[in-house]
């Protein structure tokens, strides 16, 4: 199965052009949609999830015309929105059972099996009878995924799921998604570069409604190999370094500043060659689109 997005545009009342002629081809596996706040990620995710209409364009999932046959897509869709409400007084087990019933799994025994498998898959079995109101952020997100996975969706859309998770929970959550990605199309929208570099086989970078890059993270990093240089400088020489070099990013490092620059040749004394990472690709793609060009972490 493959998701084909062709020339999708969306303008909100008030004139914000949230998506400008967006085209993407999304194969099975984990796909990262990376972009800063306000880039248009949630708008695209909501359109894909059939919750919002596009002004123009077409979307096909395999043979299915998504914009024409919303009901059919919903049968095979799992969606985890950026913010979702929980019923704080319910337990995971009861609420999953309820959602499974709503999704059409009417036979009690079958439902019980589905709920049990999802609780185990999302590692919530031991807390299945606890009230959701007492869950940690990571547990909540895993519960959200459990709900999204009811009915074995072949398309799973997850909107900024790792914001606010501690490192261990984040890894656990991403591993769970990656398991799902073995058999489905999983689209992960995020502003966290590491979410994409750690587990997506393909990605797109979006900013102000435009797709700036569509690539495999590994090939995109290979493209800049040999052209990324790093140097630790005194914070006060930052302005002159920025003037003289194509600075990709700056990062504070124990009271000093680590700069990464892009250059075809050795940029000068003190610079050493650096292994490219996806942040280099991201900031280089974004550079020039923000005032000052360079990005700070
Ligand atoms: N319902 C709406 N009405 C008007 N403007 C909207 C609406 N929803 C989003 N926007 C605007 O559209 C643009 C894209 O927003 P969107 O939420 O899709 O971006 P995003 O990449 O998901 O950002 P974030 O990470 O902040 O959620 C922004 O400028 C936003 O202010």
C-alpha cells in the first residue's frame, strides 16, 4: 500500500495559506514529516485523517480515493491527534473495550481478545485497571496508540506524539510505532529531528505549507558528507564566524559555543570535519527561510 498526495492546498478563513500545492508519495513503513511550529503538519494530518477538507488536490491510498470515500478510509485508518481528551475516571481496559465496540467489534469474546492484545502490545497490561487520570504522559500516549490500533489499521497517522515524553518513554513509544510500521503505512509528524533520524526510512521537510525536501534520511545525510565542519568558539566571536562562514547551527557547550558550518573545503583554522547528522540536513534545508538564516539549538 502506498499513499499518494497530489497538489493538496489549504487556505484557512482569514487567509493563512497552510498548505501550498503539497505532493508526497508515502510507501509502507515509517515516514517522518518534519517541520517547525506552524509549518502545516497538523493541517495535512487532519486532511489525511478525513477530519478536514482540502481546497484542492487529490489523495489516494492504494486504489482508494481518500477525499471521495472518507468512510472507506476510516475503516482502515488509525489516528492519534496532537491533543486528545481522556476519560480520567475510566480504566484503559474499559475504555478500549468501549472503543472496540464503537469500531464494530460486537462479539464479546473477540473484543476481549483484541483489548488484551492491544494492552500487551502497548505495555499497559499491568496498569489496565488503573484510572487513566493517573497515567503518566508516556502511558497516555501509548494508550492513544492502543485506541488508534483497534481494527488493525493499514494507515496510521500520529501527530507530534513524543513532545513531553521523558527519554525512556520516548524510546519505548518510538519502538512501538516502528513495530507497527513493519506492516502498515505510518506517518509521524514531528518537530524533533531525532524522532525521524532514529526510525524513519523516508521523510519530508515542510515549512510554511511547502515541501522543501523529500528524501531518505540516510541518503540526505550522505549528500552533505565531507562538507560539514565543526569548531568550538568563544561566544563573543560568534558574530564574526557567522559573517565569514555558512553557519548551519550553533549550540552552547559548557559555556562556549559549538558551531557547525557548511563548506566544500576546509573552512579555516580550528575547524574539524564532522559526521553529518539529520539536524545538518534539516537546518541547511531551512536556512535562509528565517531571519538570520542560521538556527540555534
Ligand atoms: N483552524 C484554523 N484556522 C485558522 N488558521 C489555522 C487553523 N489551524 C491552523 N491554522 C494556521 O495554519 C498554519 C499551519 O498550522 P498547523 O497547525 O497545520 O501547523 P503545525 O506544523 O502542525 O504546527 P504545530 O507544530 O504548531 O502544531 C499556522 O499558521 C496556523 O496558525
